[in-house]
């Protein structure tokens, strides 16, 4: 078993230990300050040094059965019995601790808003960390939890305690959720100055000595991952500060482009959205009018007793509009430069889908649709309209089903 220095003194980042085993690129030590991956938290990384040499600790894993912690090295491996000095990368430890502390604190804030918001799963693998909650919290719940936590961290000095207690004593502590381990259980407690616990959880991870160092804790978004379960994506600590700073810089750039202030940006964007929607409606109406004109300008020909109107367009955006409102008894074939095409039918005995399929079979292409409307792409645009005439003649003569 490896002695877990990261539990005994969480702020300790350097240590001396002895190599007890070697397996390929992995070494086991009698003691380590490197936190092994687990509980949704990434492993610590850093350096291992011995006489005249050093190697990068790229990963750390714990064998649960034996309690041995294995360090994966890059750059050489020390021999069994060699004394080594370890140095945990402080930036990685700090970020991991902030994420994990933020997870505990945010989960507690949601629980205080509504006890139905219970944590099912967590992940702190990336800057955008997650907690999966029961109870379907909505946007108002998210804002309430953020506000509660922001005010708590801003006004109260929550300090970290990590006692290890026997399983039979757990009932004395207000655990946010039941412990998943038995025997001797390590607790993570963020306690207020008067001794009142803000959050108590059974946890083996690393955390900030003061909760305020995990601030700010910011919810980025929520996602419904399945019925009754909502994923809350958040950032915490330095990563949250960097995220917010980036968002503000982007917002300031946008505001300058719109000749307004950051505070007035939402109103300006709303105005632009309304203007865009109005323009889209106007463009749609103009296209519909142009489509009608294009149709009216195209002659109708008789093909074995069926009125066929062939329309050639310059703008692909008019295709759908040109295929609408076909009069009873008429069949309409439309071609757009580049090969986009369509057939619409108001004739009960001429299915558009079958007519288009036969035409594309003759000109190379693919497409399909309903008896009233079908669209596709032809490989031979110059031959498409003639193919439609031929397919219509064959259909009327009973040669195409």
C-alpha cells in the first residue's frame, strides 16, 4: 500500500519517497503526494527526480485491491529501492482542486434550492465540468443556485476539513448524499466560521483549503441527458475567471461593432433580430411573387392530354415556391442551373414522385417525394425537361407504373 500524502497534507507538493516496485514505465512508491485519477477528478502530473536523472509523471493510478499507487513515467525509470524526490505540478493540482471544490459547493447550492436536486454523477475532467442532477432544475433554479453560492463565497469564509471517520459514525454528519464506501470514510467538509457545515460529502479528492479560492463558480449551460436527469455544465476558479474574461472581451468587441455599450448589447441584438425577421418575411414574400411571375411566363403544353408547364429558373431559392399551388389537372417540372430539379402534380393520375424518378433514371441523378411533390438533382440538366416529357408520355400510355 502507498501512503497517501495528498490526504495527510493537501497543500504539500514536494516529497521524498522510495521506489517499491517497477512495471515497465510504471513505478510504485512507498509514499506519494500525486493524487491518482478517481472520483471524476484527473490525476496529478509533475516530475520525479533521482540521482542525476528526472522523468515526467504523466499519469497516476491506484490499484484499489492493493492500495498501491502507480506513477506512469516519461523519460526513464528509477530502480527498486532508489530514493526519489517528487514534485506535483501546482497548476494542474490547483485547477483540479478548484473544479472538485466547485462541484461540491454547486451541488450543495442546488440541494438547498430544492432537495429534489440530487447529484447522480459528476465529472471534473475538463475546464467545463459537470454534475448530473435529478429533479429537472430549470433556468430559474440555476440562477438561484448561482446567486446563493456567490453570496455565500463572497460573505463567508468556508474552510476545509477532511476528517476520516468510522462508517458507524456517519449518521452524525449531514451528508449531502450517502457514502459509497464503508469502513474508514474520508469526509470533505466546508465549514463556516461559526462551525456550521455548509457541505459535507464522503470524498477522496483534493480540494481548496478555503472555498473562496474555488470562486467564481459559473454555470455555462444545462442539458437534458435523459428523462428526469439534467446535466449542469460549470467552470470554477481561475478557469472560470478566464472564461468570464473571454466572454466579456468578445461582448465588448461586438458592442463596439454595433456602436453601443456592453450593457446595451442585449437590447441592440434583440432589435437586430426583429429587423432580420422582418426582412426574412419580406424576402419570402418577394420570392413567392417572383416564383408566380416565373410560372406565369412559362407556357403550358399538352402532353397526351395532360397540361405540362416546364419552368427554368436562375435562382435555386425559388425552386420550392415554384412547385407550390399547382392547379388541378396541371403538372409542373422545374429546373435550376446546376441540376436541382422538381416535379409537382395537380393531376390525380400523374404521381410526381414516379414521374421524377423516371426522369432522373434517364438523365442520371437521385431524388424522390410524394405523389404531389418531388425534388432531386439531375446529372444532365440540359436533358431533364425533355426526359420529363418522355416519362409523362410513357406514363400516360401505361408504360410506367
